[in-house]
């Protein structure tokens, strides 16, 4: 069952929180045109129904020494084996995201490491842990990521 949003005001609140998760209730209230207590009640409902699942800090990877990003496609060496690659790889902290995909590969991983040597070691660890073949694409430059969701009125499921 999909989480629900009641109306365009809920959609506006979600869009504002997506753009600025540190906004105060007063700021959100001003931006969406409701009183602070009404915004607070709606936020609590959006959180309790699973529309808003959390808030987090976005860390500059350069500042913490993870200057090399890559996408790694993984394909099981033996497709008859159980498909448990995500579970087998979740202990590897350099993997930021694991997506099941359509196409020749089974999954695509987004990873960040410090050096090419670290990437090489990570690829080795992935192959050993999950018994997969890999295809790696190194990111040269990222123009944008972690973008807020652009939500338009009428785009909410209902």
C-alpha cells in the first residue's frame, strides 16, 4: 500500500522539506501558507504514514577523502545460485547504493573510494563476496546529485 498525501498542501510540504530538510516549522508555515501547528500536524502524519522516511546530512565526498566515484555492474557467475548479492555486499561501506536493474547485469552499484587502488581492492572484494563478474565505469565529473524531488500538484498517488 502506498503512503498517502491528502492534498496539494501535503505535496508542497514534502517538496519544501525535500529542498530544505532543516527548515523550521515557522519557515515551512510561511512557505506553504498554513499555521505552524497545522504544518507540524501534517509533518507528523507524513512521517507516520511513511511519506517522509527520514532526514539526513549530505556529506561532501571530497571533504572526507572519497574523491573517486564509480558505477559497478554485477552479474552472477552462476545464475542458478540464489540471488543474495545485496545481502552479501552490504558490509562494504564504499557501496553507497545498490539497484536491481533490467538488462544484462543484475545490479548496479554506486561506490565512492579514495584512490584507484582502493577501487581495484573494492572490485576484488565484491567479486569474492558475491561470486559475480563486474563491469566498472569511473565517474569523471558529477554535475548534480541528491536533488530535491520536484513535485507538481496532481503528481501524488491517490
